[in-house]
């Protein structure tokens, strides 16, 4: 029964990782599996059997959640791009209060904090979040990602970066993918892989496998190795690290609207779509904020224990 429950919890984490603005790490905290997830990853080599037993149902659920919700996101972006972009923006904005609270609390014990340096870091990453989508002006969107040596290497490193950020509560790995210009391509490749598998189209299946495998390997290695670097940065340079994260997140609505506009023109959005978009923005912001509050309370309870 516990195995099934962990699969269900993993599904929620998987769904969160597909939605730009929703943190898989925050969802894991809310589901009560974040600590044991990190512990299993950290002690994989020391306690291999125990760690695999812990990780297996969560990873299975995560995979199911990603596959199922990738189809929904693809449909929404194709049919309601403006409303979907507004919902994503709301999910991002709703997480900012918790991030600001964390940086305020963390700065009290940060011995390496330097306000001027933190402001510079914030501006640099703010600019990166705006410039990177512009550089990928050709768009990856629903275009099929190519299979070449350079692209495979890029996908591997994109996977490393995305997975490393996915495990940080408050940071969305899929949002980082969108800023880097690979979100739509990965979602399209996942859906293409499932369609090819269903139709038993071997050649198409091999094509998407060649795209998703290096990305998947990068994700696994990112969780196990780069996460340790991020943990080090949080312990030694907390405010500087969060300044970089907030810089990326604050400017990310630009990346979302720019990339969604590239993917599906929003020029025809009517008055009803605009009204629904505004409503969804506030609703999604509220949902993310409440999720953040829940994770904060659970962390406080853990600390008291």
C-alpha cells in the first residue's frame, strides 16, 4: 500500500515538474516526501538497496505524471495560448512571497552576504532570463528537436541544469527549460514518443529515444551530482544564490509570453480569453502561494521535531 501511495505522490511531483512556475521541490515538500527523497539520493551509494526501494515508486509516479500531463499542456498551449500563459505567470508570481521570505530569513545567518554583489547577481540573471529566449528566436516549440552530436550534448547538459533546479523548493525546472528554449521541444518529444510507442512506429520511436535519452541521463546525473553543488552554494552563499534564482524568476513571465507567442499566436485572443486569463492568473498565484505556505509549515514542524 505504501508503494502505491508513494507512486501517487510521485505523480503530483511529476505534474508539478511539467508546469512552468510550479516547483517540483515544493510539491515534494507538500507531499511529505522531500526529506526522504533527498536522503535516498544522498545515500544512494552507501545504502543502495534502501535508497532504490525509496526512490523507485516516487520515480515511477513522477514519470507517469510527466507523461500524462505533457499531453494536457501541449493541448492547452495549442488551443488556449493566452489563458495558459497567464496561468503559468500566476503560478510564478504566487511563489515569489515565499522566496522573498526565505532570502530574508537566510540572510540573517549568511556570513558571506554582500548587498552590492547580490544586486549585481540579481541583475545579471534577470538579463540572462530575458536574453536567452531572444537568442532562441527560431524556437524549438513544436518543432522536432534534431538528432545530432551537438544537439545530444546540449540536451545532456540541459537535463543536468533542469533536474538540479527541480529539486530546489520554490524553483521550477520546467521554467528553466522554457528560459533556455527547450521546454516546448521536450514536451513535444515526450508526446511524440508516446504516440510512436502506441502506434509501434519503430523508426519514430528511435528518433525520440535519441532525443530523450541524453536529456534523461542528464536529469539523473543532475539530481545526484549537481544537487550537491547547489546544496553547497545554499550553505555558503545563501543570499547570492537566491538573488540569482529570484532574478531568473522575476523576468520569467517575459520568457513565457515570448515563447508561447512564438509557438501559438495570441493575436486572436478575445475579450473572454483576456478576462479568463486575468482570473486564472490570480487563482494560480493563490494556489502556488498556498502550496508554498504548506511546505513552509511542514518544514517548521520538521525543525521543531
